[in-house]
């Protein structure tokens, strides 16, 4: 029974983390189009900080704890090819997360940030990685 509850926790954490990975770059698109110091820009800073600290970081931590635990409980070897490929996608997600953390801090501190076009492209990367991960988890092509 514990296994099923950990699985539920993992799924909820992944969904929460992904929601943030989809939404935060979109906030950056609009934030990057605002003049520095504007009231709207200050509102974006609050939204970005709360999203990363209250939702994305905790969800990522739960994902990274529960995922390997589930893998171990299911008896998969950590070097199974499909699992290695999945973890490459997850590593990519972590990389995107860290880039987003960097930009939250840059906006917060008033440092230079890329333009809205950069964030529009960055916004698509989690979608591609999610497709990659789901294919490896469900289909296990090799």
C-alpha cells in the first residue's frame, strides 16, 4: 500500500513541477517586455519568487526522492537502458529548472536579462523533454 501512496505523491509532484516549468518562462516573456521598475514588473517578481520557492522547488525535491524510490521498489536496475534515457530527460528538466532559478534571481536583482524571444523559446524546452520522458517510461522502445 505504501508503494501506491508514494506513486501518487510522485505523480502529483511531477505535475506540480511541470506546471511551474511551463508557467514560469511564460511569466518571464511578459516580465521581459515591462520597463525596469514598473509596478507590473514588481508584481511579476513576486509571482516568480513565489512560484519557484513555494511550488517548483518542493515539487522537484519530492520528484527526485520518490522517483528513484519507486524505481528501486519496482525492481528495475538503475542502468536499464530505458531508465537511463528517462533520467537524461529528467536531467534536462533539472537543467531548465536551474536556468529558471538564475533568471528569477536576475529579475529580482535588476541584472540584465534576455529579451522575451529567448523566454518564448525556453518555454518550449520542457514540452519536448516531457514528451521524451513519457515515451521512454510508457513505450520503453529499447
